[in-house]
């Protein structure tokens, strides 16, 4: 496959995944993760996916700045930074074939397991755990 085709494919899938997330609020990240894992090495899937999600979420922040619930942002941000540091160290230490297994399991779990709706049951600091 040519590099041009892969770039166009990633662009189209990224646009579709962003639209899916924008309309449905869920699903675009998993879609993008599954497509990226078909074409990239496991060591590249998570960093590329993370960069795409970061840009996507920054755009959402800019668009929805006036409706952000700032009371939950700081605990969530703290948990995200701690989780990112732990995730980085695990990512660097794990062998490639385990990364493929992990990515496959995450995609299956996020696709098939119904998660209970827990809206309005969190306390302010429980977002740290998320």
C-alpha cells in the first residue's frame, strides 16, 4: 500500500470517527483505534491515537468552553496525569506481542461489555479514579 493511500485512509477514518464522537458522544476513539491497529505497529498505535484524541478534545474544549463544569476538571486532570505517567512506564516495559493482545482486549471490552450508566452518582473527587 502506498503512503498516500494510508494518509488519505487515516484522514477519512479520522473525520468519520470525529463525526461519530461528535454526534453520538462515543465510539469514534474505538473506531480509530481499531483502524490504526491494522496499519501501524503496536508501538505506534497508542501514541498516534493519543495525539489524535488530544487534538479532538482540545477542539471540544474550545467549542464548549462556556459549559465546562470546572469543579470536576481539576480532580479529573490530576487522575489523568497520574494515569498517564503509570501508563507510559507500562507501555515502555511491555513486549510488542503483549501490546497487540492488550489493544485487542481493550477494543473488545469497549465494544461488547455494557457499562452501567452512572450519571450523577459521582462525588467531585471520584473523577480522579476515572
